[in-house]
């Protein structure tokens, strides 16, 4: 399934290896919050160091406005990584230019250097090849291990691969294997669970999954747009009026494969303290809004999930950040965790939900990429992956 060269396929001994990682992690007051993405890339780092490489890491962090901004500096990440590895990680004040060149030159095999935020250069997001060439000049080999940005053609994800031998890291390889397998040759029944606020973000994904999956279970805000497309008033619920035509088309294509909630939890305001009630799916009165799927839906979705061979889940079933409206998402999470299916979860909110539910260790694969995992599920080619050498 995976036809790209990985770090296993090249000799890295004594070489400088530029690794694109996804260290876009929460940093508050100079402290790293959730370190999932940092830990996820450790197997590649460990392998390179054990095999005698000098490792130069590059990443973006946040969305700086086209120039250096101390709020988005990767320096705290270098310090955190050093603690994690039990040895100092060098840091360069820039990802190109004299500071980066001097630091790269001084780097010995077995040691690690982290370059400053690639997005401090406006050329990064434009895939500026001059910027890519300067980054490439720091190293002998390029490794992409940043699945979270593999769907973007940026200087550090696609551009650099034009100037150096380019291969995949273990995290990128693992992500593509699981998601690629799910789409190309899933163990059946193949069940897709789609939630989150908007249909418009996921039109391509829904279409592709309706063609490939045996069941598509819908929840979250996007279900409201389907309800309205069926002719129900949805009260004050979040709805995408501009996507109603698309929703009607998807309902038609989907037929019996597309499952909508059979009951819903309503609230009189968007608040954990709101009054709430559970009703069968149907018209919603003004002043009320749908904030979660109801218990009957959880039960019927759980039944479908229990018989699945493969489950892919992207997007929560309700407003899970408000405790009273997290029941649907956690109920579905429990069903996925208890099933014997190959389970793959992608998208920041679904990942947060599964971690909050305490069931993360029962999931086969938790993806580190939201947008990238959606594009894989849509069947699109990821530029950061396409740029790597074929086996």
C-alpha cells in the first residue's frame, strides 16, 4: 500500500538529515501544552540518531503574520524536546541564513538541532523555491514526518524535496498506511462516522465515503443541515443554508447508507446550564437548538459500529465541550472502543473527545492530522507525500 521510500531505505550514517516535523503544538507562557505530536515523531528521531545521523528539525507553529513573532517561537519546543530526550537540543534563531548555517555546520552526528518557525518567512506558505533551496542547503537528506501538513505544498513540505533525496518518516508512513488502507481495501463492513459543524468542509469526503463505505453515520451540527434539507424547521440550531442543495443531493446519493440521528438533545441556549430536553428527530421550535444526538441514536449507531470491520471517525456528535451535551460523542466513542474493528480517528475535536473519554488506548490509530486525514479520506493526493522518492 505504501510505495514511498522511508528512512529505512537510505544510509544516514554521518549525514545531516533535515526532518520536517509537525511541532505545531499549544505553547502558553513559554510552556508546551499537549505534546502528542512531539511524541508521535520520536520513533523517527530515535532511529536517525541510533544510525549515526545529525538531525536538523524544522516545523511551523501557529499562524504568524508573515514575519518573526516571539509568541510563535519554537524555542520552548526545543527546551521541551531536550527534557524529553534527556540531552540538550540546539536551537537556531532562523530556519535559513547565517544563524541556521552555522548551527547546522557545528552539528555532530547523534545530536539534534531545531530551526526557528518556518512560517516566519512569508515564502514558506507560497512554496517559494529559493527559501526551500536555502533550507535544503543545510542538509544531505530530507525526511518528511509531518503528516499534519502533508496536504500543503509549502517550501518545507514540498519544495525542499526537489533539492534533496526525500523519504518518509515512520509517522507519515504509519498515517498513510492506516488511512490509505481504510480507503483502498477496508475490512468490511466499513463504517464512517462524520460529525462536526459543517457539511461544506466535508462535501468531497462525504461523497467519497458514500461510494466506499457500507454505512455513513452523521452527527454534530452537519446533521441539522440535513434535517432542514428534509424540510424540518430546526429552530435556533446551527445550520448552513448555503449547503441545503448539497445536503439534498447527498441524501439522494446516500440512500440507505446515510444514517441521520433518530432523536436529538435540545437546549434553550448555548450553555452548560441551559434547560434541555430529548425529542425524536423532527421539527424544532424557535428558541430551541439541537446540541447533541439522543440516546436512541447512540444505541442504533452503536449497533452498526459493533458489527464493523473498519471504522473511520472524523468530527464530534454534539457540542462535547459542554458536559451535558457530550453524552452522544462519548457514547459513540465507547462503541468504537468496544468494537473489534480497525478503528481510525482523525480531526482535532474527535481526537480530543476520545482522549477526554479515557478510551484512546483502545483505538487502533489516532491520526495527528485533521485537514490531511480529511483529504486522504476524500481520495486526494497529498503534495508532501507525492514529492517523496518512490520505492
